[in-house]
C-alpha cells in the first residue's frame, strides 16, 4: 500500500492532480492542463517524452485493431471535438431552422476571430468553409484572368488544384508553365531558381504547395513568393498539409491567397476548412457560389453555402483549443521525431528500402514516402494492411511509386515498431 501510494503521489506531481480524469472527460477548461506538463523541458526534449505524449494519445478514440498511418488524408478528431459535434447536432435537431440559423450561426464570428488570431491575420480576411479544395478552388476559379495569362505551378501540386487551373486553361485559353521538380529536394536555391525560370511577363499567378502531399517535401514558399512579387505576380499558397503542422503564421509565407483543410493536422471535424486572402484582394475575386454582391470586399461573401452542417463548423473551436493546449512548436517537433524514428531506422537497416523524403528538418515534417525495390506502391500498401493491419496511402504520382506514411500526435512508438516489422518482412520476402 505504501509503495502504491508513493507511485500515485509521483504520478500526480508529474501530471497535475486531475489530468488523467480530465482527459477522459475532456472538458474545454481542464484540457489546457496538458500545456503545463514538463514545463522545464525544451521542445526537443519533450518530443521524445513518451509519458507526456501518452496523455495526448488518450484524448483520441482510435481503433486498437488497426494502426492508422494515413493521417495526411484526414485525421481523427479527439473526443472533445467528437462530443462537440454530437452535442451541437442534437441541439440543432430540436428545431433546425431556429437553432441553426438563429443560435449556432451566431458562433461563427467568435470562431472567425479565434482562427484569425491563431493564423496571425485579420478576422476580415478569414472565411470558414469545408476543405482546402473548396478554399483554393474559390481562389483559382474566382481570379480575374484573361486569355493568354500564365500560371506557374508544379506537377506535384494537389490534383484538385491542377484540375481547376487546367479547366481554366481549357475553357479560357490560359497557359500553365510547369516547374519540373525532382523529389526529394534539398537545395532551396535550386527550387527557387526553377520557379523563377518559369515566370514570364505574362505570368499572373504562382501556385505554391507549402508541403507537397505526395512525399512531405517542404517548399521555400516565402522565397518563391518574394521572387513572384518582384515581378508583379500574385501568389496562391496551398497550406493543406502545413497548417497546425508547422510553426508559422500565414503572413510568414508571403502569399496573397491561402487555403487549408482543418480536418487534417488541426484534428477538426471532418469536412472543415479555411480560406484566407489579403483584404485588398477580396473585391476582385468572384465567389465560387454566387451571391448578390460578388464584387464586395467582405470576406463573408465566400461563405454563401446555403444550409450547412453548423455542428461541424462550431466544433472547430474545440479543435483549436486542443491545438493551443499542445502548442505548435511542441507538435511540430513531435511529428518530425515520429517520422525520423521509423524512417532513419528503415533507411539504415532494411535492404531494398528507398526513402523518397528528406530527413533534414528544413525539408520535411511528419509525412514521408518510401518504396521497396521491385514492388509497386499498391502491393506494399496491400501487404501492410493485409498482414500487419497498418493503414497507409499508396502513392504513384509522377516519379514517385511507393507508400506514404503519416503519423499524428496519437501515434505511439509501438505503432512505428510494428510498421518497421512490416517493412522488413515485405522487403525480405
């Protein structure tokens, strides 16, 4: 009994007296207790502190029967967010047209302010929508471009963005100039040079994917944007994989327009996203879904979606609180540590393994892509899922053929050890 009492006292001193119960209840107030753990440790030290991250892991309800390493597609939400969606949903269904439009709808402005503060921008530049595709297509299809205007982008940009520009190219006579990248890339000077080489006097837009979804490559967005602005060119930034993943504010990237999903690294409800554009740019961009004032400089013109799931939108606030409790710098360091944990081991000790992602901090975060000599990505993915119950994403795009692995803050080292076991087995057999 004395030994047990001593253990409980030590645990309470480490976690804060009520942390473990609070994570089960996951109320908005006591969730911030997480940020008080290990206050004297550096970000780097905390990244490897499994006791600390164990507390975070308990906030999620992920299945123990399958190891989910495809968080780059869409991340699960912590229980506090799930509960909020359910709570708001039940509330709305008591009288939908009243409680949605007259009550829940009033929460959008406080949410806009909180998102703007987190992103380092004005609330008058933030629109809340459903995903990065909607946000970025609003920009791409709404920009006033003319026949003969040129766009600079890469073939590794996200397919829906490529589709949007190519549709305008087909319908309106625009021209796309592609930056040819070899991934992984570890020379920012060369990357910037390749973008600049595609810029001409006719270039009106440069599209930059901050983190390339296929292999996790981080592009030097600010440097590319600066070169574009020197030439009077506007910059669109796809932040789908960097928002709430890397430590930055939106203006740090130097863009004029920005779109992201919130159901990836922010762990917000599935089907939530955000659009940002400089205030002075808003009036000239037509909304994707028309309203009565398409030339207005009010960012809210981009939220004319008709009836929407207010419960999803309002629960974004709980996800944002959860993110703030962890802290951007802590989260980025942990995610990069998880990637390096398995990728370094596989690269060093597994024959036929090929890593298609840089291990240098400047060029990658949580996402990584690998291949195995002689096997297509779909085969590797199938083996990992079928024999090891590990869910990943097969990626065959341009010169990449393999599997993308994306852990999240709830991922354990045991999960990654299992991944290594699976890769070793597949490479051997």
